[in-house]
C-alpha cells in the first residue's frame, strides 16, 4: 500500500483522549502499527501531568517533555521507524517545519482524519456516556418546566443560565456548547445567542442545549409555545415534527448521509418551505459536539451501526419565528436508539 | 525587506475578531498593506452570517462563500497581489496544500504571530472591557462570601457552579475558563478540577476563575482559610503575598518578562520553597485567556505600556495544601493598573 506507515503521530488532544484516556492539555502519542516487532507505542506530556498520565494511561510508556511531539519524533528516529504518518489536518505549517528540522531520518506522511473515522462508531462504554449526558439534559429541561422556569416575563439569558445550572445539578460536568434560548422573533435565528429579550405570551421559545458526561456531549432542541398556540404555529410545528420523524426513520446502517438529509428535507420542501430550512440535517456527536459524519445535502459517505448523530430540521420565518426539533440518536440495525427522550408533542407552557 | 508582503491572509478567528469585530465561526480576512494603491481589504464568511457581517463590519467589502480562505485568495489572485503572508502558526498542512492547489499565481509567505503581537497592547476600549470583566468577577466573589457560599459542608463543585452563576448575574457573558475550586489537600494541585470533595474547617480553599465581557477575559485567584488559620498557613500565605507584590511592582514598560518572573520567584526561593513554585509567573490576557506575552523563567521580550497580564505565584505542598494569589493588571508608566480589586489580605472565612 502506498500510504502504508510504520507509526502514526497523533497530536490532536481529543484524538489522544479517545485512544488513551489521557485528558491533559499537552500531549503527543506515537502509535506503532499492529505488526510492529514489539509494542513501542509511547505518549509524551509535560511535568504538570506526571501523576495524571500514570493514572490515566498506566499501560503505555510515558515520556515527560514540554515539546511533546518533538520528543516522540526523536524516539521514532532513534528506533529508525522509517515512515511516520502525521495528522495533516491538525498540524500547522510551522509545526511541520519544526518536525522536518529535527532531521530524525523519518519520512513524514500526511494521514488526515484517521482517528476521526474510528471515533464515528461508538462502543458500549461511549454510548453509556452519551446516554448519561442526554439523561442529564432531559432531566434539566423537565425540572425547568416543572418549576415554572419557562414563563412570560423572564429573559432568554435567565432561562439559559437556569437550564445550565440544572444540567450541572443533574450530573453534567460542563455545557456541551453555548446554550441557545430564543423567544418570539428570535426563534427565527438558527443560532441565536441569549439576550435580555423577555419571554411573552404567544411566543415560540426555542431551546438548544446539551450536557457533557465523561467527555461525551449531548445535543437536543425543543421548541415550545407560551400561553396558547396559534394556527400557523401548530402548522409549522407539526411540519417540522414530521420532517424530523422522517429523518430519524431514515437512519440505518448503510444509508447514505445525503439520503437521510433528503428524507427529512423533502417533507419541508413538499410544504413549500424548503428555502426556510437553511442548514444541514445533523452531525456526529461524541467527544466533540460536532464531529464526523456530517448529514447534509452535499454529504458523502454512509452510516454504520453504532454511529451517533443528531437529526435537527428547522423552519425559520425571518421576523416572525421558527421551529427546530433535534434529537441525539445512535444508528442501529432495526432502527435508531433515541437518547434524548423529552417529548416532541407540541407543548404549550402555561 | 525580505519579509515584505503585499497583503496578509488572516484565518485565526480571534485575530479576525480583533481586527474587524466580526464574531462568526467561519471567516477569512485579506488585509492589504497600508500603501496599497487602493483599499482592497476584504472579509469572507458563509451564508449564515450575511446579516451579521454587515452589522459588525459595515466598512469592509464582504464576500459570502463557505470556503472563505480559498475565496479571498482567489480574489488576491485576480488582483495579482504577488506576495501574500499567511498565519503559518495557525494554517494546517492540509489547508496550506489547498491554498497552493488554487494556482492563484501568489507567493505564499509564512508570517506567524503578527496579529498576536499587535494584540498584546490594549487600547482604551479593550481595557474598559477587561475592567468590566474583572469587576464582574470581583462582585461575584464578594456576593458568594457574603451569602455564606464558602462554608464547611459544601462541595467544590457546588461552590464552582455558584461562583459561575454569580458572574453571569453580574454581567459576564461566559466563563473565562473552567473554574478551579480546590479545598484542603486539593489546593496543592495547581490546576485542580472541582470534585465532590467537601470543604472542611481548617482548609485552604483556592478559587481561580474569570468572567468574560465583550470577548475580553478576566483571571483572578484568591486563597482563603476556613474557620481558623494555623501558623504554617499564615506563613505560606504571607510568603506568596509578598512574592505576588514583588511581581506586580516589577511590571513596567521596558521590563524584561523574565526579570518580572525573577522578582517574584526570588522571594519564594529565599524562603527555601523555590521548588514548590512549579509554574511560570503569568501570561497575557485579552480576547483569549492565555495570550502573549508569557511571563516565565525562560521568557523572552520586554513589556510595553498597555500590555495586560496576570501575576500569579504559588507555593504547593503536595498532600498538604497550597496557596496561589493572582491578579489581572495593565502595565503602565508609573506603575501597573490593578483590574482585579478583591482584597489580598489573608481572609479567614467563618
């Protein structure tokens, strides 16, 4: 094989966490190919993490050196490793120049996105973390609504902070991304930042938020109506709900990602609102909130059993309001596993 | 000049925000040299940000294209720009290869860190943002203590969440970084993550946290004693306080960063605890929580009037406890301006 390498230098910290469990802020990992004559895989980090690397990665040789990538390449050179792949989608031009200046006698080969490919399919442990993150988000939203947190007179910012607080109370270790709370006309902005805008009777209120457990992210959007739903609100809500259901039902091992997008999008297009669904249908989710695979019109590739994704169609009427409904799911034979379990019935919050 | 370029391609989003005010998540900026025959500077972003780019950057030509860097390089090519600098410390090997594959007739020249150099010196608007962020953090900590939030029986995690909540209430738009609350033996870990460890009488409690206003970050550490201070706690606290004061007093335009580190460090070394001060003295702070300049033993360069930095010495006794005291300041002729104004007297919280 032309791209055959003897070892892979991994410098992306999320990829290192995925492969080893190490969560420090400085690391490089040199992974030798499976048929290497002995197991030479080595991780390098700096002095702040001496204890931590021993605890989190007890089974690998650990080097301590601030210049972590440089150090493992030196080791690769000492072992006359020959061809070493590197993450060319992560390594900067300056870093690459530094690697070459080492003159370690290595042939550095660009290998972009390899670990990201592996990360798409989640194993049982990873799905358990995703499930726990989704549970924390579900529980936080239920508590928010129960205690009257979604009511006319509160600001978007207040609701966002309370929702984040409740996620922590329910076991989240961080927020998955900046929480979106968008009321009234703001609900027409796909990625609105919470402001001091006040929730009012008759508003759509769109909430897009997530929890993190064990490093794994949840992602969910729900849209509610405050007070009473008007005719156009019911119509548009049911349309997005049907579109979202069609997208979920299209998730299957072997399905082309663009076919999944199309299954959901055609429901909205058939109603004449295709140009108001202004973004892709979804994305992979895991140690990052956005990761492979993308699910969009222009997507390539197909889904596999165990891939975790979001399905999140939306329709946005500028200056009026919008609806998005989003779940996090795991692709499975026999139908996807739904991780975000909050009801998607049109909910009128009084 | 050998490094003379006709234009600079800026792809780092923080640098683009600094230069233009644009805060979207996809952008490229092509800045022409001041003596260019006409003002051709152009920003490119994607369709999600059509409205936003017009509002935030009304004075620049805006292009709309998902492949933002590629698009502005095409424009540079159409204008036969010749030598175009790029941020070689940011641009990945794959991106660089993509730029070259455009065959736009450009000579791409690595220009690392230029905008970061400009960002070190803060103007009046920037200092006002930093001051507001530091005020929010000061106010949050005062409120936390007033309402009894720091008391035996609470967990590190509870204290961290409440402090973050209070920063939002006092006007912060985000947390500057993951809040550190470290009690008892955990205070000996420089960058401890909050756990369910319970605050107990006699503990050192170390709080390291920050607010964000207008994109600008504050950074402050305070260490308290719960209940009553023992002799060794008083001693070590006063030592770190004296060291921190020496570091602050060494801040001046023209001072070498390593001399500032040395001024603070020698106080701790003279007491025989030099090996327990395991990190650098401080760092620049602004649109990022860590930015140029670093202030450390191995630092190079000198300070300028208007540079914003932290001064944060610490002494850590493994298995016993530690103290760090940190302020955010602006270097000024006649003495630095202190932005984090919470008292540094040894405070015993009852």
